[in-house]
């Protein structure tokens, strides 16, 4: 596949798990950023347990993603009413029993939600589905997304889960927190002459996409091009 998955083995000790994943220096930097964030106001972590909290966290997520995707020049899949309905339904499913299909987390400064995180969970694994954070400079410099992910990892350790992952794709924070690679494979099985031609084209496209994504300078250039196109009237 063009992209791999990444995972982290959890233990009962959240601090030990984070130190193993991030290292002491990275943990020190996170503590410094947490201190800076606290200077902006009282910081609290939240896991949605009510309908109102679900709606509030999802609303913050949609707005933060809208701003982010607009800056990056990427079509926003979360604008779809059907997508929003699905995420809300899955976040409410099992909520009263304390076992939501999608578990919602948030990092707040007072009443201001500055980062959100949604994950699919079962008894043994937490699989990150989406994350967002506020882009304002005073908040962004404190890496609220990283701080929230670190808190989510510790929360999963307390829940007794064995694995944590951040989904498929390339991102600095994924490599930072998840120290094991889960290799993925795309398989195309043609059954007709036209299918063979299609499979050859798809395979070439996937190889090209993998080359770009796995070559740092090519991936950086592709992202710059995408952003510049978004800013072109």
C-alpha cells in the first residue's frame, strides 16, 4: 500500500508506555508545552459521557477541520451531512453503558476546546480515527494535539487495552507515538481482459503514490503544490 499503519503496545503503566514510545527528551518537551498551555488558562482533559458533550466535541472538531483543510487545499469530507450523522450515531452508540463505538476525547482551556480526538475502541485496542486542534498561534505552539494524544494513551492504559494506533498514513505525530509498523497491502484481482488493463494502471498509480509518500522531499513538494493551488483564486 502507499501508506502503512503504526501501532503502540500498551502496558498498565501509562508513564512507562509513553516513555518507551517517546523517550525522555520528548516527554520533557511535552511537559514544557503542557506548562505553556496552562499559562493560557486552566487546562482540562475530557472524555465524552453525555449527548451534550458528544455534540460539543464534534462541533469543535468540524470547525477545526474546516479551517485546516481550507488552509491545506484539501476537500473536506466532514462537511457531508451523512458523514456527520454517522459520526454522531457511532459516538452515541453505547454511550450510556460507557462503551461508545467511537470514543471522543477533548483538551480544553476553560470552556474553549483546543483539540479533539475520536477513536474506535474494543476490549483490547484503541484505533485513532480523527484528530484536530485549534490553529491560533498561542495554542498551536503548545502542540495541543500531541498533548491530547499523550493523555489518550494514558487513558487507554488505565482501561486495560493492549494496543493503540493512529490509523493509516504519514504524519510526524504518528511516528512519534507509535513505534511499530503494521505493513499494509493493496490487492487488485482482475478477472476480465479489461480488468487486467485496469489492474495494471491501478498498480502503477499505487507504486507512484507510494514513492511520493515514502520519499520525504517528494512528499513535501506535493504538499506545497497542493497548498499553493488552494490559495490560487
